[in-house]
C-alpha cells in the first residue's frame, strides 16, 4: 500500500483538510499505514498535480481559510484499480528479529531488556487494537461511522466486518510477537544466559 492509496481511502469517505488527514494518520489510518506529517502535504500536492484530488479553499473563522481536498473521478478510479490489483509485498526489514538472530553477542542484561521491552511494546499495541475492536463492535469508532454515513445499506455489514477483520489481524500479530519474546526469555534462561523466571505461560491479555 502506498501513501497515495491511504490518502485516497480517507478522502473517498468525504472532503478532508490536510490537518484532519494528519490527525487520522496519527490515529485510525496510522495503525495500518504510518506516515509522518512531512510526507502528507508533499503527497497531496503531487496528487493534485496528477488530477487525483482537487483542493477547495474554505473560509475559516472571520479571516482565515483552509484547503479541503476532494477525490476526483480519476482519483476514485485509481483507488479502485489499486484495490483490484494484486498486492505487491515488500521484503521484510525487521530490526527486532535481526537483533534476535545475534543475541549471543549481547550481554545478559541487554538480552533481558530487549525481550522485555519487546513484550511491553507489543502489549501496548495489543491494548490499542483491542480497544479499536471494542469501538467497532459498539459502533463508536469515529472513522468507521464516517464511512458508514456514505456506505450503501447493502454494504454496511461488510464494511463493519472487514474493518474488524483488519484489526483482528493486527491484534493477532501483537499476540504472536509477545509470545515470541516470551519464548526468547525462556530460551535465554535455558541456555544459561539469564536467570529470569519464565513468563511464557502468563496469559496474553
């Protein structure tokens, strides 16, 4: 998925300002496609140059204005073409698993800190995604509700189900990473590198 596709996915729901896009990319959309603010505005300009979106100047307050971006027919076609084309998977670049392959070079304290931090990081991610799933189930997700406002009745069930399915996948990935790191702690203890109590059997919340 490219940043362009992610932006089109959001703008197809409704006209959005660059500031609102930034907020969405730090929240809902950012859970599946992270993009720093420094990338969003340059991409919006490129998309406008290609005719995929148009910018509308709107009055804001008594003296200010803001740009609100709309998807054009060409932009809508590009998004649908992307959705219907085979996904191009990227080669893995994973610093954590790269480090794990050479943990024998680290001292015991570093091994334990690395694996414990990995668990803490992915537990926070899991908590976030389970929270999003709860919002989907209770129909209190702002982004989902915006989508449902412009979704045909016959597609509402599928829209909700696939949104949930996406976050279920993220939650499953987090549980897998937590389990993997706990197994690493157990392995380090078995190899005599650390003497930390094995937490591998602790339930993953």
